[in-house]
């Protein structure tokens, strides 16, 4: 099987496994995710924290978002922008959202938005990952295009890229494409993985 076919099959397998999770398992995973992120100092202090609106069985951020406002931090959701890139707009519980062309809710007519380089911490959705920080997304390339500027910088830097995944989404090895932007950490429902430490040990 060639690399493209393998990635396609892996996407399908992980997407089906996520969707099959019962609600109690999702709730338990959300609690585990919050515990993992609380081990990351930037989650507790960074001002602009971007995330995602969980769809298709993605690990929900419903327990991760509320503490941010309590600490004076801001939570932002992605907006589809020109050139297949992302912008990020502040969002709070109760703010209006509407589905974009992929059916993913995003803020409606935000009063302000931020470019990727203006963020401090980004919680990145994914379908599969390995411990070196390689990520398999849905194939649209939005995150890789939006954060391509990080490839020219010494990592970790700002924004810090933290993949969010269920523990079962880990794979032994993902081949990186030239355009892939690696993750700094992965937060699962079981642990916080430092991808730079894993990469240096490999």
C-alpha cells in the first residue's frame, strides 16, 4: 500500500473509532484531557488560547474552555480565511456560531480576529499522531498552511502547538510530508506528551 492510500485508510479507521465512542467515554476523556493540559504551564497562563469546536467525535474541549475565562485568558475559534488558511476569533459560551462550508460551527461576524502568528497556544485537532509530533489531519492542510511560518523558527516558540487526541489515536510512526508542521506537545485523555523530548530520544 502506498503512503497516500495508507493515510486515507488510517483517517477512515480513526474517524470511525471516534464516532463510535459512547457519551460516557467522551465525558471521561474530556476530564482526562483537562488533567493532562493542567500539566502544561502555558495552558494556565497564556493569554490567547485557540481551540476548535468538536465535531465528528473529536475529543470535546467543554471542560478545558471554562477555566480560561476565570483566569483572564481568552479562548478563540478558527475561521476559514482566504488562501485555505485560518484566522481565529474570540468566543465565549453563548456567542453566536454558524456552520462553515464544512459544517463546522464558527463565530458569526466577529468584531475582531487574530492571525496565527498572534496566538500564544493552539489546541490542534487531529486524526492520528506519533510521539515525535507528527500529525495526521483531515487532509485539507489548513493548519499546515496557517502555521507554516513555524518551520523557519527554533521550536518550541509561540504559538505553542498542542495536538488534542484520544489515547487510541496514537500510532507508532507517521511519515512527515515536506509541508507538515510538527506539534510541540500532544495532550490526550491519559497523558501530556512532550514531542521535542520524544524526538531527541529517537
